[in-house]
C-alpha cells in the first residue's frame, strides 16, 4: 500500500461538489501547482466525438494549477479510478505539488497516449467544473480559463 494521502485535481475534479458526489472523502483542500506541466484539453471524450477533456502535458517552464486534496485515508484514491477510467483512459502516478506551505507528494492522472488527440475542445459544461475551483487558482490562470470559455461560447 502506498503512503501517499493527497490527490491533485487539475480538471473537472476541481469542482469540490463533483468530488463529494463521486464519494471521495477528503479532510482538506488547498491550491496546488505542478511545475513543468501545462493543462491541455487533448484527452478524447469516450461519449462525444471531437470533444476534449483535461490532461496535463510535460511543458518545461509551465505550471498546471489545481486543487490539492488531503484524503481522509490513503486508500480513498481508488474511488477515483473508475471515474477516470483508469487504467484505460488515464493512468495514475505520483507527482510533487507545490503549495503555500511547501511541497507534497500526491496522486494525479495522466491521459494515456492512445486517447490523446490534438485539436479538441472541452464543452462549456466541462469547463464550468474547472471554474468551480476558482478559489484555488491564480488570477492569471482563472483569466485564461475564462477566456477559453468565452472563446468557445462564441463558436
């Protein structure tokens, strides 16, 4: 068993209500940053052709922001695997997350290369889940997500 007791969410699981609905028990949440990675919407949706869901891709000099959840128990992370369709759509790995009081090892999900495609966009409803985590995001990152949503709303 792993000793990792944190989960870093950068996509739709930044919506704390969604995480609770999925049954994940947490005891806290703080803003977190994953250095050297960028948010991308390049993970193909299983249900909708041409739709992209969140993924993080190695990008030196970039930073992915999200919510660092402290799990009620380290085994709680297994509850997320079915929602992420791990190990088929996403794989789970451990990363170092920077936050206000230091650095913490945490689980996060990476899209498997077989389900990654360029040129995809998320639906507005999906972006709204990310925006529900606005209290955990920097002003610049939030502005970027809001701009992305506005651009997609005009399409």
